[in-house]
């Protein structure tokens, strides 16, 4: 297993060949057959490596939390130093921890350790407040900071200081708001909302050129109608079974659309292109909902706009569970992941534009990008916990929006 960990840690996935039993055996200097004495397949070995990494992270955090600290602020200093140093030390294993395409076995291991880390942090913070410490609050905090740690190391192998500062900021505000913990005001002095020129995780989203996943529409009305029927059939199947359901295949979709498998290839290159078109259409629908919310909120304050958006988003995600699962799918293809990334940029840009109505300065796109990533992770969590959307988590998404505007106003003062 140590040899596997070294192989995984030696290079990021983009520069690493797929792991094989033969490669692992060569690295460990053992016969391939001997591996089967301990592990049935490569996935089980990778899962064991992920378990070991999770155990090491948990032990490091638990040791840090158990050391006496004088305040919640000092405890956060300890926790974030441990996280940053731990993730920076072994980039390949860190990537395994945040892997959006990990197997179900590894994803379940990650879920187990996130729950354990939430409990460790709860035990550490409990001594600083008499408020009830709901485990769900810590689970929510882990999700918020988890996506931000992932982003921090995507843009900087040592952890982007701007994102690390955001982790600290949102943590303080969350713990103050939810658990009644107090942090000295001086801790926030000079921490503006990322208003540096060029501080962006990715390019702005307003491109007018066609994207790689967008295929030209058929020139004739009949062809466009056939394409729409196929797309509708695929959407219905994915919505009823999820993106990896048994009937998410060319034959079943063609049958549901009343056409032949061969005719589908006139409109879509392959199944992946069809699923990508379904994802693209779903997000167009979400943007249409946002258009309606913005139009209905014209002239109202931010609290009214934000509440209307929360209600609309919750209804949208609850209405079509399989398509929602496609949007949050950790095992989506590269093409679908590209669509997801594009629409997150679009939503960040839309949020940036909307804030010009509610704050003297809307801040840089960087801060809005982080906000969309965090709230996206929480929407995923809300519907993982409850098919109608967990009220506590949705309430936190709403509070984050209110707090985001408050920070913009503070940064402008």
C-alpha cells in the first residue's frame, strides 16, 4: 500500500498513468499474484490509501484540537495551519482526497472522514460556547471549508492565500452566527473582499463564441423536432433514473424517443454528447428561473431578492431529482464537467452584476466565484440530506448571501 501511495503522490492525475496492478506490483517489488492475497482489485488498494490519508489527517487535526488554546480564534489558527501544511505536503494524495471522479468506495470513505472531522471540530469548539452545538452545523462548516480548500490548492500548490483568507473569514462568521462564538473585530481588519485587480480563479463567462459541447442545430424544422424529441426522452430517463441509470443508453433513449439508435447519431456524436446537451438545457432552465427572480425583485431590497431566489432554487432542484443529480454528479464526463464549470462562471458573473444593485461596490469576480462554489456545495448537501432540501442547510445558504452583501458594504465603507 505504501508503494501505491507513492505512485499516487508522485504526480497529479493529469500527468500520471492510470494505476494498474502490474504498476503497483513493480513499485512494491512484489509479484502481481501476491497482491491478491491482500486486495481484490486496484480500487480496493486506492480505497485503503484514501483511508490511511484520512486517518492521518484526522489524527493531525485531533492532536491540534486537543492542545490548549486561549480562544476560538487561536484554535482556528491551529486548525488551518494543520490543514494547509497537510494538503501542501503531498499533492497527489491531496488530489485523491478532493477527487471528483473517485469510485463509490472512495467517495464513501471521504464522507466517513468528513463526518469524523466534523465531530473532532465540534469537540474542540464546544468549550468556548454554552450554545447547543448541533452536529449538522459542523457538517455544514466542513462542506463550506472543504470546497474552499480544494479551490485554494487548484490555483496554488501551497494554498492560494486569498482563498485561505476566505476560509478564515467565512469560518469566523459562520461560527459566530450559528454557534455564538466570538472573534475579536481586529481579526478582520484589512481583510477586504478580494478587491485586487485580476484576482480571478477563472476567465469571465460572457463569451459569445460557441462552446466545444455545442453542436449546430439541424437546418430543417423536421430535424430540429427530431432532435428535441431525443433530448426530451433523454431528459425524462435521466430525471427518473439519475445520470447513471440502467436506461441511460442509446438504445433505450432511442426507443423512448420513437426513433432508431442510428438516427440519433445524426444529431449527437455519442451518448456523452447527448447527456451533455441535457445538462446544458437544465442549466439554461435554471438561468431562466434566475431571470424571473430578478425581474420580480426589481426595486426590492436584497433580503427580499435573496429569499425569492432561495425559494425558486429549492423548488427547481426538488422538482427534477435525476437532473439535479446530473448537475451535482461527481462522476460526470469531462464534457459535462466542462459545462458545469462554465455555468458556475456564468452564475458568478450574474451574481456580480446583481450585487451592483445592493452594494456601493460589487467587488471583484473572484469573491463571487468563491461564493457560487460554496453555495453550490451546500445545495448538493441540502438535497443529499433531504429530497426536498434540508431546511437548515438552505437557511445557511440564505444567510451566506446576506452576509456576502454585508461584507461588500463593509469593504466599501
